[in-house]
C-alpha cells in the first residue's frame, strides 16, 4: 500500500512537471510533448518502485528484538537458534524469551548441537576460515576490525568446538536468510544488545 501511494505521488509530480514544460515549449514538434510525457511517467514509476524497494529493505534491516513465549526445557540465559525460523532466542524466566532475526547457514552448511560462548570481541578483525578461503581465494588473510569489508560487523561471540560465531554484519539485508557458512549473523544493533545480555560460558543450542 505504501509503495502504491509512493508510485502515484512521484508519477503525479512528474506529470505536472512535464505538462508545465510542454506548455512552455511551443516550438516542439507535434506529439513530442506526449512522447516525452509517457517516457517521463515510465521513468517515474521505475524510480518510485526502486525507492519503495529500498524502503522495504531498510525497514527489514531495522528490525528490533521482541519478547515472546518459548516452549522447551531451557534454563534462563540459554541462547536457542532455530535455523528453519531464522530466529535466535535468549531465554528469560517464565517461558519467555527475547527473539532476534538472524541469518543462518546456507544449504549444506547448517548444523545442530549444543555448545557455549568461549569469547566476546568488539570490532573484531577477521581471518577467513579455510573453507571460505578455498571458495574465495581472492580474500585477504586478515580483514581489520571496523573495515566495511569485515563480515563480523561491530561484535562477535565465538562458539567453542569450531570456527563458528554469533556476530554482526556489514550486509544487513542478508539477515533473515540462509546465507552463511554456519555462523549466526545478526543486525549490528541486535548483536550489540545480545552482547550486553550474555557472558562467556553461555550455553548455545542450535536446532535445524
């Protein structure tokens, strides 16, 4: 609905502008004004659609955690990742949890099990794991923390027993998809929020 209104508003503005231009250009060949007007309307519609899509992506990227109910026998303070939902839950008291949208492993890169947080890092540098380096050999061996190319975003919490982490991102539009090599990807605002709520040693359960 918002996108439809946006397209109509931009289209009407272009129509008014082109009508004014046509009225002031009496020397133009017959039909030139109408052709230019049609082309301008098409451009306006395309522009509005692009703007609308950008607004929708921006809204998705600005999602915020919410408190919801959660079933299962989890101790308060446990992190539960439900891969099929692309959601991470931080369990609270009384069957409640803070829920965050996440990006998870793509096909063939998903995993399940229980581990724990074994490190917390702000603006971490990143070294591509061997699997990523094999697929993308052009990647540098180390990407400094804070670099716009660093996929860890503003914070990372490493998981014991492997090369996986819960981390931020430099690609907010990817959150909510099956996108990673097995890491759990969060919006930077959300990883900053979760980072303050948990500590090293926190239990993390990942489900398919």
